């Protein structure tokens, strides 16, 4: 088992210099790694995302060479098999997220916090380590990920690491709300206020062993408390949709991948007045003390004040248990090395993120080639405002522009933005007191896939669209409530202004996907109210206009999704008129960015439609 007291697992750094590959002068080199910018690319022709739902099949496909990468981590039981296979490397990093059980705090009997906490005491995380994860994880309690700088894991006592059934039963007994059906019996089931309890169902994706095994440990914990419980195999996309819409459920197991070092999402995920807002607060959690800390969390300007607010929130959530973290696992991801090189390690996307797709290339250095990536689940939607599926995000994240991305080192990295100036009234008397103004200059060579030039007017409109469509339920606008102005004084300069001062304002808009005004504008396009009925890709009649490094060119829903390089991408390298692909040879020096031990700084925020996390099986 990994030690919880290890130094933060990784920091992403650039290699001091890329190494030149040796190739025949007859071939045109795609990359000069000693001089070029990280943003230049892509170099391959296509990425084909192939849906392969079972892990056995994905491992066999990897060994056979029919896939080059797997978007998901593999079960630790396959490590020896894959590590011993030729032309396969394994990338390992601690997950910026966790596998967990979401609990419905709205409906009886799980509306009783004493039952949720008793369940946390009875749940055996060390058993998950030993029986499910084979030691490739660590126990964790905080609902803030371990590598987030605001995490206070060591302060959350007592920990829920080991099974403490005695403590859980003592809580239920003291509450008086869960008497035994037969108090005289040595072992008996409990009731809720004297009434029988319907078995609590823990739902999980029915495909893989890890969800199944973890859910069963949860069932065993409830049974040990005298609470009837059953496992519930189900469809991942179906129960995620049910959670988004605040439908009926008891408990659901799935994993969360956080893409930010922020903690402002605590306010959206657990605040009481959003317990019935679609796409927010799926736990249906309500707590007045928690809510009282939200203003300090959202409107502080110092990290100390934010840390104080988030610490109190973590302590409240630790006691109230709207969610129970089951494990923080090591991401073991396999990829083949016999055709491509240039894989880029990313502390939030690991080895299959957008920087790998931007920089990967033939091992001989030439342009071209098709990369095949396995998806363990079919994407639910390509609507950037609707989906928060990691499988849809894998396909989408290379198609949409942003003002800023996060680099492999997880710091802001300009995409459309060339510069950004931040001003308050103290910096510029023209900025109203209490306001924050951002002035951003953007690139001048970006073009939408339908041939229309991308300008600052699109960027200004995007911020307005997020703000206005939120009134129709668009979750992408959840962080834009303080927006007071978004306009373009020149074709390639945009001004975004908020009515407050907050540590979070930059990330509230800078990482959002930029959308084309002529496609989404009110009255002549999708409009504000149409944010959730737009169905690109799956409905060929729907517009799918974007301008990222790749664009969707073919798909068969549930089978494969093909994206091809965009020759008009604003950072596209110059290609020869014909693409030459070298025959497969032994790879030369590895161009992968170095992953070294050290402190993870910021976690990535690559917002697809405004989300800061993605769900996974």
C-alpha cells in the first residue's frame, strides 16, 4: 500500500531539452523539439476512440496492437501481464480524485446524518485496499482530493480507514431512531423509528470488478450495522443522468476526477439552496452551518481566508458524510511505444490528455498516422454544456478553443489568449470600486470550422451566453453570477468585468470553452434556451462548429468516434503537401516530459462547458 505520508507524488516539469530523433534526410521531420513551443501541433492525422467496455478485451487489444492507448486506468491485477508485454509502457500517478459513494441525503432513512456517519465508521477502506485495489491506492477521507493544497486530511479525526462497526452501532443506538426489530435477539435487523427499512441499494457500473467489489464492501458495512442492503448493478450513464436530475436513489458508487486545485466547487456541490438544482449538489445535502462559510470561500482574496473556510467545510462534510471516499488509487495507464512517441505527462489528465494528443508523433518524426484510444464507456453526449462524462471529454477536449488551458505543469497556458491584464479600482480609477476587470488580447489567426473568423466578439458573446443561459438552467454559468460586462472594444481584444473582487474570478471565465456567436446567438442560432437540446455529432443536422486542433469527422455511436487534425488550427505546424509515414522501427530517445517526485502545485482546470470535474466508472 502506498504511504499516505509520502511527499506529494508528482510535479510536472519540462525536460531541459528534447532530444533530436535520427531519421533519413529523405523524410520531412514533423517536430524540432529543441525550439518549438509546446502549443504547436498536432502531428498525427487522426485519433480513433474505440469503445471497448470490458477490461479483458482492452488488455488483449493493447497486447495485440489494435489499440495504442487506453483512456482508463487498468485493474492492478493486470499489471504484471502488461508490464511484461513488448512495446508497452505503463504510466503511474496518484489520482487527482477518488472512488466514492454518493449518498442521497434527501430521503429517509439516509436523510439522518447519524446513519450516514455510522456507515462511514463501518465501511472498511483497508479491505478495499487489500481485496479490490491490491495495494495500488491509499485510504482517504476528505472530499477535497489528497493532492489539492487545501486538503486537510490529517486534521479529519477520527479517520474512517478501518471498519469500526462497534462505533457505528453505538451511534445508531444513542440516536434512538434505529431500534432493533427484536431487541432481545443476539443479531437482528434495525428499523427506522419502528418501521421496517427497505433494503438500501448501492448502485454501481456492472462492467468492471472495482465498482462491484467496492459496492459489496459498502453492502457488508450496512449489514454489519443491522441495516438491510443490497448491491445494484446498473448502467453508468443512466444513473449519472438520474443524479444530475435529482432522481430517486439510495447510494451510488462512481469515481470523480477533479481538474482544478480550486475549492470553490464545494459551494456548488453541497450548498443547501442548490439541493434541487439540476447538475448541482447530487447528494441533495442541506446544512446551514456549511452554507454560512460559502461567502468567505467565494469572495475572499487571500489563500489563508480560503483555506480557513474550506477547512471548516471539510470538517462539516467529514461529520455529515454526504459522500464517502472509498479510495484514492494509483492511475496505471498502459500505452504502446512501437509507433508513436511524444507522450506528455499531465498531472490531471495523466498520459492521455490534450497535450499528448497535441504533441504525439511517429517515432521517426514524420507527420501522419492514426492513434487508436480505447474508451471503457460510450460518451453520453457531445454537448459541452450537458456532459460531464470523462469519456465524452476525451473526445471533446481537443475540439474546442479556450482563452487559457492548463499546461502539463498545471499552470495557466495561453490558448487563444496572448496576454491578460487584471485591474481593480486601485490599479485603474476607471474600474468601479469593488469591481475586477480583465483585458485579454487574443490571437488573430483563429478560424471556425465553417470558415468564419474567430474574433473577440465571440469571446465576449461566450461570457454573455454562459451568464444568460444559466437563467435557463445551464450549469456552465454557475460561476458567472457576478459578471457585469463582456465586450470587444477591438476585433482582437475583449474585456470581462465582475462586480466583485474574488480570488476565483480568473478561473471562472478563463478556462471556459469559447463558442461561435453566429451559431449560438439569440434569435438566429441555438439561443440561450437551446443550450440543453443542442445535440452535435449524434444528430448530423445539428451544427458542430469549433476550431480546436482536431474536429469530429466520423462516428458510430457506441462503437467508435474519429477526430481528424484541423489544418486551419491557429497553432498548426506547416505540413508537407503529402504525408510520409515511416515504417515502424524501434523507438529512439523518449520525448515524454519528465515526471519527477515533488510537490504538485495547481491542479488542472480544463473546463468543458464549465465543469471542474468529470465522472468515471
